[in-house]
């Protein structure tokens, strides 16, 4: 009887270890895809803001970047170190404003330190939602190309992955399976000394 109980305990332990290992495999894949997608978004925004980039390419990137979001009702929150309140714009309005500002002035935007900041959670529509944190640097130059404004902002970004466990496990996920939600401001810094964010332990959770 004791041997049977021991064997049952060992079997249950092995099953738990396998499930744990599989879950973390899924999480690693999701985290990898989430980072790739966020860096793609950051690169698109950087090119849209760069007036040295061909005008037609910048216009094309606006349309392509909107498609990276769940819908055009998703918002991007912006901030300034010179004001306490933040402002929110729909994704289309945000990109068009950025395009217009950079038509006469040099603007540089860069994403870095993309980290997963929440559980990977399956939501009602079947997709997997995760919240990311990213450091965004923003530089704006005047007409004489002298640096006029600079800040570092920590932001959170919602990300939805539309895929099954099998697709995730086999890494059959491309950018069409991944969509952004809202992007919000966490904190804006005056200098680069504080631009570090800590990662957190991540788990996958179903509803």
C-alpha cells in the first residue's frame, strides 16, 4: 500500500512538473513575440516621426501602424515634464499629429527595455492578454536643429495574442495574430538616470 501511494505521488509530481514546464514554454514564446511586436511598433513610430524618411513611406507606415491595433478606438496617452496632466489621443490622431509636427521639426522617438509586466491571461474573446512596460525616449529639435525638448517616459502597453496553445507551442504566430490595445503613461522623467524598470514573474492564467 505504501509503495502504491509513493508511486502515485511520484506520478502526480511528474505530471505537475510537465505541466509547469509546458506552461513556461508557452510563456517564453509569448514574451518573445510580444517584445518583437513592440519593437516593430516603436520602429514604425520612429520612422513616422523622422522627417528625413521619404514622405510616401511615412504616410504608408501610418496606415500600417493603425492595423497593428485592435481597432482605431485604441488610445495613446502622452505626457510632458512641463505639465502634470496627460493627454489621450486615438491611434490615428496621434500618428497624424506626430507626422505633422515632424514635417517642420526633427523628432526622434525610441523604444527600449521592453518588459512583460503582467500575467499572460486568457480573456473572454479567447485571446491572450499581456501588459508590457517600455521606456520611450522623446527628442524634439527646433528649426535650427537644436535640441528643444527631451524626456524619458515609462509606458504600459496592452497586447492581445489571438492564437491557440498549439499555434503558440509551434510558434505559428505572426504579426497578424498580435494586436495592441491602449498605451498609457506610467511616469515621465527629467533625465535618463531613472530610466530603469524591473521585470516581474509571469504566469499564464485562463479565465
